C-alpha cells in the first residue's frame, strides 16, 4: 500500500514536474545558445592568436631542450671514452707487474703489488680511482673505503634495486669488458648516493675484473654552465626570452639578472606565486605542457597581465625551461564583437521569456489530463491485480489444505489404531469372561489419551486454516513447534531428519502467514529430498542478526537448485515437477507473504556444508525479518 501511494503521487505530480523542468530546461537552453555564439566567436579569435603564439614558444623551448640534450649526449660519450682509457691503462699496469714477477713471486704476492699500485692512483682532480672484484663478488680493492675490502657484494643492490656486482661477475665469467650504470656512495660525503658510469675489464692472470667510474653530477655542472650561458643570450619577438628554474624553485636563468640565484618567493613576479611555481614544477616533472597565470608586471609596463607559458622539464637535471606570451594582445579584437553580440543577446532574451511562459501554460494543461488518464488506468490495473492475487492466495491455501489432509491422515493412524486395539481387546476378553478391572482401566486410559491427541490435532489444523488476519505477539520457537507438528507425520514417514538450532525471538506479526510460508519451504525441500536414497536432512537455524534483524535459514542436502532456475523459482506457476505433483505457486506465495505481509526479504542460494564429518550440497532459503518494525 505504501508503494502504491508513492506510485500514485508520482502519477499525479511527475507530469507537472516534468513540464516545469522541461520548460525551464528549454528556456535555459535558448538563453545560453545565444551566449554560446558570442563565446564561440571570441574563442575563435583567441584560439587563432593563442595557437600561433603557442607554436612559437614551444618551438623556442624545444630548440633549447634539444641543445641541452645534445650537450648531455656528447659529454656522456666523452666520459665513457675517458673511463675506458683509464681502465685500459690500469689493465696494462697490472699486466706488466704480473709479467715482471710471474716467475719469482706467488699470485697472492703479485696481487698485493697490483693492489698497492692501482690503489695509489688518482685522476680527474682526485675523484677518480680504480677498484677490483673477483668472480665470487668479493671486493678486492676499494681505496676510498678500505673497510669494505674482502666483503662479498654478490647480492648487493644499488638505490634502485640493480645488482651491479652480478654484472662484474658476468664480465669475469665471460672474459670480456662492458660499461655499466648504477648508483653508488660518493666519496667525501655523508653517505650521499650518486649516479655513476663505470667500465669493467677482465684481468685473466688473476681471474678478476679491474674497473673505474665517474659520478655523473660531477661533470654535469660544467654542462649546465654552458647551457645557461647559451640560454641567457636567446631573444625572440618583441619581448620573448627563456627562463630557467630548478625543482627547488631557484631561478637559474631570467631576463632580469637580479632574479638569478634567488628563490621564487623572494622574486615574487606572479600572482599566487607559490601555486604557480608548484604547478610549473609539476608540469616539468611530468614532461611538458602549457600553463596560464598572471604575471605581476609585463616587461615595459607596470600592469598585471595574464600569461601563457610552455614548460619543458629536464628531470635528470631537476630543471624546468620555459617561455611565454601575454593574452592582453587579443582584447582589442574582442571588444567590437562583444558589443554587437550584446545587443542581439538582449533582444533574444526577451523572446525567450515570452515563448517560455506560453510553453509552460500549454504543457501544464496537457500534463493535467495525462495525470488523470494515468491515475484511472492504474486504479483499473490495481483492481485486476488484487483480484488475481486473491485467486492465487486461495489456490495456495487449497494446495496447503491438500497437504494438511494428508498430514491429518498420517497423524490419526496411530491413535485410531490404539483405540481400535484397546476396544477390541476389551470386547474379546469380555466375551471370554477374562476381562479384569486392571485391563479395563488401562485400555480406557489409552482410548482417552488417543482421543485427546486426535482433538488436539484437529485444533492445530483448524488454527492453521483460520482466516484471522490480526497481528499478535509470538515467539519463533513456538511457531516452529506448531509448524513441525503440522507436517511431522509425513516427514517422519519419509525418514527426513530435521535439525533445529532456534533462538527464541519474539515478533509482533501474522503468525499464520509465517507458518504457511515455512510449510511451503519445508514441503519444497521434502519433495526434493524424496528423490535421494541416502540420508535426508533439513536444517533450521534462527538467530538474531545486526540492526535488529532476525535471520531464518532453512537448508537441505537435496543437491541444490539448478543455476538456470534461480531467476524463476519465485515466479507464479513455475515448477520443475510434473503438473500432477506441483502447481508452481508455493514459493511464489511464500515470497509474496514474506515481502508484502511481513515486510521481510527472502533469498535463495546453493550451499555446501559439512555435517557429521560428511560433505553435503543443497538449497538454502534465508528469511530476513525486522524485529523492531514487527514489534512496533
């Protein structure tokens, strides 16, 4: 009923809401359409000018970038040639020492002579030195830090995870030579790590490698100085120049010489300077790109002007190189266009308002008739649906009644048999003259007990079929006792074992409706279990859940539901049984009762579980009820 009322409100008010929204949308669309024309024309002029200038500044920055890259490339090759020639010199020295003392000294003694000789050599203003390593990754010579001599570094990795000593070992094993690049501790520093280019060469007489290297940043400073001198001389256009900052925000190159060497905060040449520089550095770190900002003073003026710059990053140096142009040059071209479009825009807005008001009135009238039509159609559909639901509910009750009659028959057999046996025994003994008072009273007691059991059975089944629709308080444990009493005869006869684990939870709801839903689920499990020849189990678990919920879980070991049936099991008239065995409305009515009458949820799934050390698979139905709502 709550959902139906919501749906009726939607039918009544949605068309009106849609009309107002649609009309408002059209007015806004028309309003902004004219404004868009102005913006497009303005943008076209801006784009032509901006695109041309972007190409110019990008070309200038790229020219500087390529120049620096060429410097780096040439210098790096020169460095490689230098360290290679140094290693060849050291290799020749070691070879001469070995040849001179080969016949007079042991290899160990010759090694010590080579170690002392090479260890004392320095070059490149004292930065360069030689090292030696053996085929096992042991450090044989390191004159800068003798404490690591004799230690094994085969599994050592540099700051980026590179196993550089494995490369040295491979040079020895392959009896060859090679360049290498890694990150190593710089001498005369507090553990600072720097990028180093090295060269290793195999020394066959002692089966070891001789090598040397140079730190990249030691010769980069010379390259950087050359690059900055070249950049400072570049000029283009009326006021174009190249500026350079490092990633710490220090100006390295600028048209204003007093900026160089100072922090960006100290120079303060843009609005929101901290954000601008941080953004420019981020662009440089990620490669290159354009960026717009306001410069405090355009060269030759004292005004703040918007500027577009192109930035190129040099991550290996931690630099950003950039240049830019000013946008105020496009303003004069835009003023005349804006004036003409503003006049057209004002007239257009008046027309939009008139059309919009007329459109809203017309659409509101139409929407009113549509709402009335839809409401009538919905009421007709609801009546038809209620009629069908009543028929389905009655059909479900009749099907349940058939089941119950079978259960009555099963439950009456034993008491009737007891009554018949007791009464026949009394008659027979009376005819034979041997009827005793003791046998008479005992037989009468059995007859009375059986008759009371039959009466109680009739009361249980009568309560189940009672049309009473009043809510009442009840405990789920008692509900399940009643439910299982109604069906126990047939389940016991079919050797179906019911395993219960029920918490005693109190509800305020329709108990008979819940019993009917539970019987439908249990009967569905029974029908599937009868197809099995092995043990037959049904497990019932009732437990409190979070958020004032109670979960009722009923599962069996009948093998589960086929995957293709999952989307259909709660549909009316769907059944996997023969027409003579099932109507297909049991689970449908169960879902209707749980969701619409008890305001709950029912879910089905296949589960695998273990019981008595045996693995089983079956269907599991979970009913979720709200304790708090049901007790209100």
